[in-house]
C-alpha cells in the first residue's frame, strides 16, 4: 500500500508501522509488565504460574483496544470496559480452576486495581509522544488531492487535521478555476491535471489522492498514465464514499476487488466472537435471574387474566420475521397490522406491568431468544412488524439496522432514546444511533452498553 520509494515515504512507512504496532501491543505489554512489577514488589518469584498468567493476560488483551485517534471520553470508556472484561475473565477462570490460589491475594488485588491507571498513563503518553513524532518534518509526507469536489474536500480536511497521519497537505489539482469551486476556502490550487506529473516530480510529492467521479474514467486513465514516471503512491477515492457507508471496506471475490458499501460488522471472526459472547452471557444471566423470572411469572399470572409470556412478531436479522418473548405487561396482546405504541398512562398496562416496564423486567425472557440465536444481548431494539412497515417508508436507511440481530438493549436506548417514539424526529434519532452502532461495533462497546443499561434501568423515566 505504501509504495513510495523516496526518503519521506520510507521514513513514514517505519513510523506508520510503529504506530500500528504500538496500538496493538501497548495494552497487552502494559498488563503483563505490571503483573511482574507487582509480583516483584511483593517479593514473589517469577515461577511458571506467573508466566502462564502473563501469557493469558497478553492474549486476552491482544490486539489492544487503544487507538491514537480516540477522544478522551472514548479512551476512558475503552479503558474501563477492557479492564472489566479481563478482570471478569481472569477471576472466573481462576476461581473455577482453583488457579487463583497459587497467588497471594494482595498481588492479585494490586495488579487488577492498578491496571486501568497504568493503561491510562501509557495511552496518554503514547498519544503525546507519537503526535510529536509524526508532526516532525522528517516523518511528514507531502500529499495532493486531485479533484476539488465533495469527496476531495472531505479527504483534504481529514488529511490536514489528523495529527497522527503524518501528512502535509500541499493542495488541490483541478481543471476548473477557483471561482467555479465551492467550499475550497483558502486552500491552494496548484494547477490543472496536466501539470500534476511534473509538479509531483519537482516537489517530491509522496501521495496522490484521486477524488474524481467514476464517470471520469478516460481522464483517470490518462492521469495514471502520466504518473507512471513518478515514484508517488497513488490512491483512488471513488465518489461512492460520499454516501453513508456501513462497515465500508475493500474485499475480494476470488481475485476481483470489490468495495463493501453496506455490510454487517459480524462477519468471520467477529461474528464468532459476538455469538460466543451472547451464548456465554445469556446462559450466565439466565442462571442468575431464574428466581426473579419465576417470581415475575407468578405475579403476572395472578394479577390479570391472560398468558404469562407475550409473543410478538418482530423483524430480525436481514428483515426476516422472528418471534420475541416478553412477560405480558398489558391486558391485550396486540400483534396485528396496527399496534399502537405504549404511552404514559396507557390504560392497557396492568399495575404489575407498569412495574415490569419501568424496571425492564418484562424483557427478561428475551435472553431465551438470545440462546435460540434470534436475538443478541446488544443490538438495535426490535420493533413490531406494523411499526417497521410504517417507518421503513418514512425514514431513509431504516431497514439497514436489520443487518444485525436485534438486541435486548442497544446504543440508542442507553443514549436517551428508549420508550415511546411519539414523533418521527425521535425515531430518526434512534435510527441514527442504531446505524452508528453498526459502523463502530466492538466487543468493548457491547460491554459498555451493558454497563450503561444496568445503570439506567433504575432511573430511566422513558419506559412505560
């Protein structure tokens, strides 16, 4: 990918690889190093037991969940969820196997308690050092953008304002005059496209980003032919990237490259991780909440006539109908073509049902749906089929949320969009958060949503 052969490109290749390595290795290395430091402070010998735990902790945290471009808030969230995950897994394994008894309790407590602070310190230090290294002139690449359109302008902004990409944006090449270009501001126009090859050679341009419309194929081919006499790396930014991509990436069908425009995040290994985590968590939760579910079932049965479990048709993965279970909270079991949403003071809600809906206890049977493979613990909340048929005609991209299994809780719900969506604007915001979840999914994000759900259930006033 980075094929530039001049000195700037060579230096950048090394820095870029180092940055990627640091992102992957920082958390695992810090966790393992802290284990041995704590053991040394308590006078422990580095025997096989410590080596095994060090290897296990390294494998559990590799590759690290740290990214240089993370905001401070996201870094805090990722640190907390990573710490919670490794602590839960290590303690569960250690207690179940009895391996935890090979270590002094104070060593285990000190190591796990100090881990999030060490991660925060090393992550902040890495960001500070790498931003200075990449801003230095010897690590900077010079880049130009060909095509001053929406794609080119967006690309130029990303190149110019990212402190970790090590790129000095030189300007645009376009055949139009400045007076015909919108949104360019004071960015330099370096010439028309016929001047590009000569400019590249004279000014040691490292990277060229071609942002011309795909309809301009003859011009693009001519441009690439002119650039064969340079050593610059050339990238093509097709205008399909103006659209809102969901898991956009380059893939291959046989030997033919294709671009994913809208795809589920749960393909390959990520899909296996998601499913295994759903099975493990739902089994554990069902075992823990079995007494609660029995009590709720008895309360529903004796409080009002009707079935204990309410079954409703919802849209699941790929828009296929599934049956979702809930404890009945209303006097009716609506599942037809017109299903009114529950509103505050809804007369259909029973007294017991009001408590169940406010505390989300009515959702507990959906952990059975998770075991069945119909749902996931975290994902876009499923809507009634009648609501789907209404909103898919009103909201652009509404059905994209069905690229993943529906969830018991979701990103929209923990961000304030839980309960009644009495306006189209509220549903639009809910869909925006659902799609953001699809674009940015990670296991740590799932864990963070679960944590936020638990914290919100007690004080959430949007459910009724």
